[in-house]
C-alpha cells in the first residue's frame, strides 16, 4: 500500500477503487478488518461465521460501490451492509434460543419491568478484572439478545453511530431505534446479572 | 423472538441519560451541567456497557483480506463469463450435470431457432402450437439450469427420487429438481409444464440416475438427455404392469415428444427412441447404461 492511499479518506479510497485502483480496496479492508470483524463476531457469535460475513460484506461493497453517495460517510454504509449480511446469516442459521427474563415481574402494564442501572451498579465487578468464565457469561448475555436489539446495541456502542444514522441505515423510525436501544441495554443488563447470580449460587 | 424482551425497559432517568450518551458518542466528559446524581447514573450506564468490551473477540487473520479479494475475483470471473459467447456444454458429475460456461445470448438464440424450426413443421395447428410452447418452456428450463449451475459451482439442483427406488433395485437415485429453478427465479413456474399435459402434477420428466451412474454416463461422452415430455409408462412400471416401451408421449398428439439435450438443443422425436437409447426406459435389451426419465 502506498503512502498516498493511506492518506486518503475512506470515501476517496472507494472512489479510487471504482476508477480501477487495485490497492484502494485492499486498503479499505485493512482499515476496517479488526473493527468490522469484532462487530461481526459479536453479532453472529463466532469467528468463522464472522469471517464469512466479512467477505460477503466487502463483496457487496464492491458490487454496490457505484451506487454509493460520495457526499455521505463510508463507515455507516459499511456497517449497515454488514448488519444486513449478519441478519441474513442469522436467518439462515436461526436455531438460537432466547432467555426469558423476569417475565413475571410487573411494571408499566402487565409484565413490564423497569431496569435501573444505577441500582444495579452497586453489585457490578470491574469490567477489566473479569475472568474467562465471566467473559463467557457476557458472550452468552449478548447472544441471548434478539438480532434486532443486538445490532442496534453494537452499532450504537461500538461504532458510535447516532440514532439518526442508525435510523437512516436500517430504515426504521427514530423512536424505534431509541426504544430498541433502551430495551437492548436493559436486556443485556438483566441477562448479565442473571448469569452472575446463577454463578454465585 | 423479540417478545421475551418486550417487558424490559430502562427507567426514565436511565433512558434519558442513555440518549444523552449516544449523542456524545459515549464520551461522558462531553456532557455538560450534570448533577452529581446524573454523573453517577451516566457512569453506571457506561460501566454496564463496558462489559461489552469484555466479549471475547479475535483480530482478523492474515489471510482474511486475501480470501476476500479472492472471493471478489471469483465473482468478477463469473460475471465476465456471463458476458462472453460460448456454446453451452454440460458434463455430468456425481451430483448431477456440471455445466461449462453457458451464455445467455447463445441460449436465447437457441430458443428462437428451436421455435422457428418447430414452426416450419406444419402439422395440425393445435398440436403444433402446443409443441412449440412446450419446446419454448423446455428451453427456458434449460436456460435456468445453465444459470443455476453458474451460480452453484457447476452443479444443477437434484432431489432424491424415492418413489422410483424399486426400479433401481432399492437404491434411491437422484433426479433433476426443476422446482428449485422456479422457486429461485431461474425460470418461471409455468415453464415447468407442457401445455399439452394439462397442468396436473409434474409436466416434464427429468433425468434420473443412481449416483454411481453419473460417472459412467460422463465417461461415455454421448449426447445426454436432461429432460423430456412426460414419461407415459412410468406409472405402469411402478405398478409392475405390462407396458410398451415405444409408447409415445400423449402431450403433442402425433408430433412425438420433445427433449432437452445436454448440448443445450431441443429435439423432437416421432418415436421414443433417441440416439440408440430409449428415452423412457430400456427396451428390454441391456446396454449397460440407459436414459431414464421420471417425474
């Protein structure tokens, strides 16, 4: 990769790829290989599956490159396509079971439970001191989330995409994005604490 | 799947704080005018979310980019192949027919040629019309097979023909499954039928062989029939009743039956004999290999 390509923006690299610059696409992949792969591992649950979806994603980027609006940012587009490919993967391999969490607890309407994270914080260990078993619990907690909650949690927290960006990318209303993120954080918190309380027993 | 979580919500204070954190990319220092309680709440949310960082992930392998580039090159090679003009050819494999570089233009030209040849034959107008439409449908299925094979590493869709296992000594053979072509939009569903058949059940018969026989057929290097008009004697064979192997297909009156060959062409036979082999079944003389079409 030349020094020139490493100084180009993502959008310029994609444009160069369309114009036939063979190194530009490789540079784009290199920039996002770990970030995207980590996102996909968290989304689909295994490295092997994530690598496959990674390839599908960049193949789709290649195929659709000429439709990309250069006035927009490349990164949200990339992660939108990755999320779509990840969802396709889940559809093909939909055998996951989902935890049923505290359904018996009441709240707003029958069965609604409000999670207060400040209260939960009093019992939480330091994330940097987790052992392997606890890390596995986190993985399980994430994997229990339904796809439509998980993708928003990952796009929001790891990719720092705004509500508006997620709304535009996934073609869902802004309010839905917010409510799904709220639900995702509440569910993750609940699942994580449930897993930990089971471990304590 | 989402219903299990519909009952879970953040309390309003957490939800409002989470919205603020999203707005600043989870950089709590960028939030101004926080009360001590707000700050504590923000930190609680971040502490929970920080656990996500502990999700075990691996960095990309050294080969991931190379493999991805190879996949893109493979896609481009396939796309380029579609744009070239080739004579469609088939070779057989253990899992069905394997196709080499077919081309839309060639196949489309073949269809037009086929239809025009049939139009010149000048039999009864109704049977001729049925025969022409049947040939066109068969050509569209043939084209669908080519393009399906292009997208599936050269293999065509097959299914297990359990109902004719008794004719194969109890071994379940494989048969072309053209329903897949329609389901995946490689052709339209009405192409799977000869209009003379009337639309009940399958309208064509398809090549059926045991897995071991595919290799044998390939080694013979002869013209191979992929599909044909409906085999009229299959039912009698399965019922172990007497049958005449020279029974013609009833779908075109006296015009015989159409068959799609592995070179992409469509032929029409006045009698159910083709290239020394019967289209339908053995004629009672063992040749060690036969063309066997079932529906």
